[in-house]
C-alpha cells in the first residue's frame, strides 16, 4: 500500500487513497474467505509406517529417501497438549524431515486422542506402558543397543522419567526442546497453578477426562492478546503484504488441534510437578520406583527460547545441574516456545544444531 504523503498533488493523493481503499477491501475479503471456507492444509506429510500401536497411540517410523548414515535411532516424544505433527508440520518446516534427510533413523510416538475410557491414565502408565515399550521397539527396529530421544516440552519431562528408570536400551543422547525440569518460578503458571484453592485433585475428580477446550483455553490465556487477536491480525498482515499464507494456515491448524487430557495424568502434572516440584527433589515415584535424576548418564542437549512464556529458560537449563553424566550442552535462541520447531530460526539454526550435535554422538553405520 502506498503512503498518502508520497503524493505530489491532491489528485494523486486521491488516487492513492482510492487504491489503498480497494486494496484494503480485497485483503479483508480474502481474509474472511480463508477463515470461513479454506480447507485445512495437509500436515505431517513425511512418509512413514506404523511400527507399533497401543490403545490410541501409534509409533511412527519415518522412511528415508536418502542413504541412512547413523545406526543410533532417534525417538521423538511429544507433550499431551496439541498434536505431535508440529515436529513434522509441513515440507520445508519439519524437524522430522530435516533429520531424515541428514541420515538419521527417526521415530515418533503419537499419543492419539484420549477418550473417556482413558481418563485414569497416569504418568506411570505413559512411561512404563508406552515410552518404555516404544524405546524397545525402536532399538529392535534399528538394530541398535543405543537410542537417542528428543523430548519437546512436556515430552521432555516424560522422557526424563523414562531415562531415570530404564537402563535398556541404552539412552545415548537426550535432547530437550523447551522441556521443564525445574518447576520453580514458572512464570504465569506459578500465579495460576500455585494459587490458594487451585486443587488439581478436585478438577480431576470432577472432570475425570479433562476436556481439550479446558486445556486449550488455559494455554491461550497465558498470552491472550497474541493467541486470540494476534492470530487473526497476523493473517491479515500476511495477506496485505502479498505473502504466502500457507505457513499461517498449517500453524493455525496445529494450534487449534488439541486433545483431551487424562484426569490421572493431569493430577500428576499439576500436583507433583508444578505445585510440588518433586522432579528435581527426586520425590517422584512411579510404580514403586523413585525417579533419581543423577541416574541419567546420557549426553544432554538443552535448547531454550529466550522469549518463551510457557517454559522459562531456567526450567530447562536445570537439566545440566540435576542430571548425571559429563557431556552437557546448553543453547539459547531468540524465539518463543514454538520457535524451536517452527519458523526461520528453527529451520536455519535449531535443526542444524540438533543434527550436528546428534551426529557427533551417534554410531555411524560405517563403524563395524
């Protein structure tokens, strides 16, 4: 759009005003059309096969179109909020795609859609019955005694529980992407979840299966202006500037695609982690076994977004203090929570760093 102050005469100013008005109308019409009629874009497009299923969960094995370079497989563990295809959002903006193209054998555990019959699932169930089994399946499929795990957000926390409790297959590398380990000073979550009267037991007992709308509303209210108003103004600005709206569409699809939260796991997550901060105190007990962080000897890569309002950088950096092992790396990026897997910084900086770091610490197929 031209600026009216660029005009050299009243007539030219009028023409600019008319052009800008028509441009505004066309932009707004297309904006409304996208929001009302445009189909949802395809996501999670990397070729894959289903290696194993349990309940609603599926373990994906991604197919490699180029030569595989590394024997050590990579298992991705995502959170219980939104869908894991954010890690394989769209071609050209996919951590899965990037690692596969770099020669890694990549797997992802998709939790599926929890329903009423899943309301009593706890973190013990998720770790013992899902993650531990998936890790064994991955190692067997890859023909490796070692595996690497990439845990995003809550998925990193669950990966920590697994790593502290299971010795086989050997966890060689553990990558944290904005994963909370220390739940002290947790930003806005501190204000809400530690407020007097906030009782996760009462919520879990009342709802049993915590609905996706409840989870989605809570997450969006952490930054309501950006998550409500900002979502639609970003689309209008993208159209006004004549840029492609594809990335906005896939991101909007993912951010609106939430899942129900099992009441048992919700109770654990709020009470034991946010309110009790039991993880760094070695007070989490799953099926009679205590989670002791010093037992984790894997190589650690902790990556954080400096503008993250969901998981503060120090919450992830705590892994370097509390976990055992000697090979620990910490990296910061000028992004928010999603910026570690979405956008230009992820594509140009985060993905290459993950691939390089893993490559230096993974067994190559040529090594016999």
